[in-house]
C-alpha cells in the first residue's frame, strides 16, 4: 500500500538478502529503480567509502569497479596523476578520474 508521501514498494529480486555477510544487501536499486546484484564482498569500508561502485565503462556498459583504497586516493591528491576505473593514468580533474567520480575534486 502506498500513500501520497511514500514511494511504492518494488518487489525484491529472487535471491535478495538484506545481509551479504558483510552487512550490506545482495542487491541495490539503480537510478531507474532496477535491482542490480552487488559484487561478491561488497561492503562499506572503515573510511566510509563503498568497496565497489557501479559505473559506466569506456564502452558505455554499466559494470562494478572496485573503489581504490583511502591510501591510494591520498597519494593521488598529492600527485599530478590519478587513475580511471579501468586503471589508466589521467589528470585528477578529468571527469573519468576516481577523484572526480568520488566527488573529491
């Protein structure tokens, strides 16, 4: 049942679990409301960053990428080179850099 101020309940996908063993669900909803299975080991790290991020790759397909560690991010802040999710070196302020993707620059 929905009210004027609530979002309608979308049925959870088959195999959905609220805890994947790391305290996170086995599926997340994307911006279009579709359910996406989280990758094995998906969790929130100590520094508050997710272990993986669902992004569009260079070919235009959506896929999961492992988020760099806080130590890697810290080194990029002080360097003039950052990485893309595919591992390519790039300027930190490029929209494809991890610093841009994570909203740190």
